[in-house]
């Protein structure tokens, strides 16, 4: 089963998207901040990262640089922009 990491500060959006992805057969882990996502990927591997650009604290663009250095998984940006 493919494992996704969904990083978004909107809790309702995280719950909704993770529910639909799980219904499609994926395992989904979630984080509310880039920092929490980086902590998660330091301990566990994922197959795909879904990353919000407009995060509080470390934004998605800065997080992208860290994920590219530390994680070999593809990254898809999510944004309301």
C-alpha cells in the first residue's frame, strides 16, 4: 500500500482529503505544519508528499528544499492561490 504524507494547516481539509485518499486505497499520514512533516519523514518513509504552499512558520517552498535534501519522495504542491 502506498503511503502519503499530507501537510496542510487546515484541519478540515486534511481530514477530508485523507478520507478520500484512504477510500481510494492509500495509507495517509497528516501533519499540520512543515516542521511536523519534516519530523515525520525523519522517522518514516513515504511514497508521496502533498504539501501546502501557504503554511504558517516554515512555508511550503522552504519545506520543499528540506524535503528534497532529506526525502526521495515526489512532492505535489497544494494551494488555494
